[in-house]
């Protein structure tokens, strides 16, 4: 069962944007951060694919389509996404973590019901258009991720590629922020840390917002201040908080993870804490 916060060892979910897995220097920084967090608590890592998926799609002659930061996925796209996420990137990240002396185990959300998904309903974009996302998954209720909890209890660090499966084991592409928020809720995580290439959420003048309420986050989306990629992150943060996650942070994965302690407030300028 997921642990309650009254129990001693904290549980954290760390989401890594695909841009953090491309360059050797970034990968080394991320692996070191994973090692540091794993020494302080139980850690689940979720990663996306980003530009490497885009490059693989282009090489296959498949046009990339995204709506508000969410990838529209047909069958050929899903085949490429699965290959890059579950193969190239997951193995690369697990290998880097192992070199940093982390007991990392590579998985996807499709393994043993880690993340049971259902096809996403028609999506209403910020422009007001209603579109089908295709073979994209959203959480199908809140089922306990037994495999993840077993691995955590045994001292392993699950590294989860952002794929999921239906109850009939049909593979679906899942936005990494959505998957991380879902796993933060189902594992009873004390904190969700979403890391990418920016130092948190910026205001209209480009300054990092230290603390952001859910209502203020929605205002940024509605006003257009939040860009497409940030929209998905903010929506995932709100979902995680509603699901019971203790704290939610958005930080720069290149500079904001080193020395990070999710039990303490963020240092000024390193990221944003999103609150209910």
C-alpha cells in the first residue's frame, strides 16, 4: 500500500523533461541529482522524450502535431514514440543513474499496471477548438501501482518512460507531466518535482514566480502568459495536488536539482512551488 506521510521515509516523484537527456553534461547532472534525492527518500523518476522523438518522427517522414503541449498520436507516431521512450531514452537514463551508483530499474507505465490508462476524450484547446488526441492516454481511475511500491520498498529507484496501457494492455502515449502527477497521487508522494529547461513559472515580465496558487496558475493559462509546454505542467501540478501530493515544484533540471531537498522551500529564483 502507498505510505502515509506519518511514516518516516518520504516518497518523491521526479519528472525529467526529454531535453535533460540529450547532452552528456545534462545527463551527468541529472544522474547526480537522482542519486542525491535517492539518498534522502524513496524516489520514482518519470521521463519524457521531447526533441529526440521529434527527430525520430522527422526521420520517419511523420509530421509532428501538438496541441497545448500535448502530442497528437496516431499509430505510426505511437510506434516511433514507443521505440524512443522505452528503448533509447529509458536505457540511456538508467545507465547514467547506475553509473552514479543508483539502483535504477527501467520501466514504462505499461508494465504490470504501473499506470492504467484510458483513451483521452476529445480535447478542448485554449483556442476553443475541440480535437482528438488519438492514441493518447489519461488516468483510468486511481489504481495502486503495486510494482512501483514493491520496488521502492526493496530500495530500488523505478525509472518510468511515459507510456501507459489500458486494462486490455493496449499501449497509449501519455504526457510525461500527466503520468508524473498520476504516480505522485497513486504512490502517496510527499512531493512532485517537475524539471525541465526553465527555472519554474515566469510572470509576464519573465521573472520566476516563487509561489503560485492553483487559481493563479489557471489565470496564467487563460491569459496566454503560460506557453503550450507550461500549460501541460501547470495542469499536471493541479492534478497532483488534488490527488493528494504533498508539495509540487517546477524547477530547472540543469541548475535547480543539485542540492534540492523537497522537504524544504525552494531557494529564491530556482523554481516555483505550486500550491492548492
